[in-house]
C-alpha cells in the first residue's frame, strides 16, 4: 500500500492518470465511453463535482472536488476501468503507469486556467486529434459549447462560469471563447 495522500475536502484537484509506459489505455471510442459510464456510476456512489475532463488515448485529466476522500473515488474509477480493460483485451498486469497524480488548484482563476488546459488537450498534441475542440466527444468542452446535447450527471457546468471576471459576464459563450483563445504562453501541466 502506498503513502497516504494529502487531501482537502471541497477543493479542486487536477487529476492526471497515465497508461503504463505511456501506452494507450483507450483504444476505441467504446473504451472512452466506458470510462464515462464508470465515472457516472462513481458519481452515484460518491459525492463529487467535476467541472472539466478530457480522455485521451493514453491518459486522462479531471478537474474534480469532493467531500469524500479523493483516493476512494479514484480507486473506484481506476479499478473498474482496469478490470474492464483486462477482460476486454485479455491483458495481464498493470495498465496504469503509477497512482493518479492530484494537483491542488488553489484559486478560481487557477481552476479556469486548468480547465482551459484540459479542454485544449486534443489540439495540443503533436498531431492534433481534431481541428475544432467541439468535435472531440471525449471531453467536457462540447457540453459547454453546446455541441453535445446530453451532459453527464457528474459534470457541473455552472461553477466555472461563476469564476469568469468582467468584462466576461459568466456565460457559456464567454467561457467557450476563453478556452478557444490562443494565449501567448500556455502552461504545461
């Protein structure tokens, strides 16, 4: 058993989980949708709020807070996905590189910046996965941008809007524009 992690209730964490040796752990769209179903199930079991997510082929990002210890939620999600992956691909051994990485997000402005980073992942790869962020279905961005009619029960789309400052008025359009804007310096996480 690993070291107990520091965790604070009701504070946002940027959670990153990578495939072992940076190998793909999501080989098909069905794999990615299965992870989303697992997150939905975890949301029924544990109380948490996720304001952004992005599932890539070899890793995923969540911006999440909870009043339940984060390790319980992540253990549930990662164990269920690992079991699914092992059964589906007849895989033996670890699929994850290590335990999830939780990075404390200290302010509303930091939460906005991290959510933007998470949402821009599909176009910031060496070879962009899509031309337009709204076209990447394994991210919360299409929900914010109105390109995905059905949201996920675990996704909170109100909190980030409340963090927008004037001249932004905290609308979905303002947030989407914020995510789409090219910044001079993007922070790598």
